[in-house]
C-alpha cells in the first residue's frame, strides 16, 4: 500500500520526524527557512498533507491552488489565524491544530517575562555583558517586587489560568478581563471592561485570541489608561498590540516596561522597540521546550493518523 505523502514546512524534533517517516512518505524542508507562497502552493499539489507552522501564511492562493492534491493541513501549533479557514472549508480541506500541550511551557515564559521586566533583568544582563557594570550600589537598577501587586489577565483560557497559578505563588493578586466571567473567577476579580482592568493592574498579561475583534486592543488609549509604573507582557498573539504605539509609550514613560514573546509581523520586530532598555524581547520561545515541541509534533501525527484511517481528527478546527 502506498504511503500518504506529507510535507513539513520546517524541521521538527527528531523523534517526531522519525515517527512520521514510519507511516508516511515525508518531505523535509532541509534548509529550515520559510517557504514562499509559490512553494507552499506547489506542496499542496504534490502532497496528500501539508504540515505548516504558525509562522507560515497559508492563504487562499495556497489552499485553493489549482491541481491541489492535499486533503488535510496538519498545523504545528495551537494558533491557526495564519490559515484561511474559509478557503479550507470551500476547498473541502481539513485543518487541525495542536491544543492543550503548550500550556505549562508558555505560562513559564509569561512568568519569566513578568520577572525580567519588573526586576529589569534584561537591562542588567546587557550592562554586564557590555562591561559597563561598576559594582553593587543601593540605587542601581531598582525594580519592583511582585508580592502584593495586581496581575491583570486579559483572556482566561488554559495558559492564563496557569499563569495565575504561578503568580499566586509570588504573592500576586489576580484580576481577569474576558468575554464572560468563568466560574473559578470571583465576582470581585472580574472586569467586564478592559479599561477597568488596565486602570488598576500593576502587570497586564495578554492571553486573548487573535482576530479582527482583538487586533490592536492595546493601542494608545489603552496604554494611556495603564499605570505609569505598570508592565505589559504578551505571550498571546502579536496582533493584540500596536507595536509602534507601545514603543512610543515605553520611550515616553507612559508605562514602565514590557515583555514580549510574539510580534505582529514575525520574524520582523518593530524597529523602535529593539533599542529600548525597558523592553524585554524574546524570539517566540513560548513553547520552546523539547518536551512541548515533541508533544506538538505527536499531536499532528495523531491527527494525520486518524484522518488517513478514515476517522475524525481529534483536533479539527475546519
């Protein structure tokens, strides 16, 4: 029996590639550089499944490529805003993602960004590496303690809940803004209005989904609503923040600091952010543990196995 032919748009962990190779004819992107739309469209013509990552734009031109052969897009990542689901539905192409396995790793990164931004760790490391540290002194790089501070969670899914659990261990108070109040959120901790949360939070951590409704939800007005000594952290979607406006707010002291792991135009980062000392910038490391990246790949494999066995994939989004 001929094995289904699949293409991985980037290199995946070795254990996952080995599992897939046992069941499928796998085409690897050996260069591990992003494929352009023409190459992705050609992959749809030559393979039974396309397996992209969250940084591949899978638009209508790719999904509905003339002569397409692929019947499933097995996305390596929980987010799927980069895939045109309407086009997939129109073309009868199944789309799956990898939920539930990124929670702890991403929550750890969010907590790390909170600590780095509030304790000015990025500034300190850069100063030391530059040979500019002159020794300990009482007023050098004073940050803020987390105990007793208010953490405002924007969005309240699995990752936000995991961040809340970690933050409580540091003595933080938790408040939440989401579309509706979850049962495990006390009434006094719930803010139906984003502005209401922004006014009182010492740290704001973004976990809202992407999409038109949330694009640039943190804009000039939102930043002006925050405390001047507040910290903004984003491990959710890059589109949640107007990055140019954030850079201006950090430069002008509208807020104290920011910690970012995701960006609107990845891998491009707003130029004005790069040189700001009060911006902690990570290269999308939220799920970057071996355990998590392997689990993500195994999720894709599980979905492919179900699909090609004639069963409904567990993580179907379209």
